[in-house]
């Protein structure tokens, strides 16, 4: 967590959700809080642009307090390589909500700052849990990413701009200098098909 107001905390459990972590975006421009395995200075754990078995990654999250563009720069969930920085990842395959540019939960593939995006059809809602996922497959040896929201496929598959380097796994929320934005994270998983 970096920047005024940015913090990571535990919340009391709720029915069916025994452990919840809250990421606080902070009240300063360029504030952010992230949880990750691998970052911009440590080799990541997944290489996504080579033929391998299907990967399904999921997060169960709930945005709270505000998701206005004046307050929230971006929510990011997925595979990435710049978890220690504020703003959009330069390398990764991730689900994003950036209220200044996105209306829906959006799938992004980024390689060296060049991005391909595919918006879903679900608008992020305050105080509402969402199960967000990415399915990565390799038909004919071509890496392909698909957005999953609450168990259903949304948007178009992306086959371009997969990151060339190994990437870490994580999530983060960035502040934008307004009212603090909060993101509750209930669970996350990565599954590999046999």
C-alpha cells in the first residue's frame, strides 16, 4: 500500500464468506493497494504466451464506497508485471474497471504497454459481489483469453498482445485523489485443466 489513505485490512466474515480482505485505494493521486505474487522486480510465476493446459483464474470481489472516476483510477485483477505501480499494467492479462474509460468489467491483454481490450456486459455495482474470471486456452497453439463474469462468458476473446515475460498473479485498486475507494476480496483461485 502506498500513498495517503492506502491500506490493506481484514474485515469480519459474512454468511458464506468467512474471510474478507479489503484493499483501500487511498485519498491521494497515485495511491494504491495491491496483493500479488511477483511484481516489476521479481520474476512472475506464469508464462501465458506458450502452449500449455487451460488456465482459469477467478476473483470474488465487491467494490465499496465509490467507483466514480473522480475517486477511483482503476481496479485490476489478474496476471501482471507492474503490481507495484499505479495505473494500468503495462504487461499482463487482467480484468479491469477504470471508470474514466470503462463502462463494464473489461478484459485486457497488454504487452509492453500495447493493449487489446474486450468489454463485458456487466456494469460494476457498489456493494455487490461479482465473480470475475479469465479463461486462457491455446487453440491451434494461439494463446486466447476470455472474460468470465458470474459464471458466464462475456465479450469477445482476445488473441493479441499477450505478455511476453513471466507475470505474477494479483489484484489492486488505485486511488485518484478523491473519496477513498474500497475493494473487498473474498476469494481467488487459479485452476489448470489436466
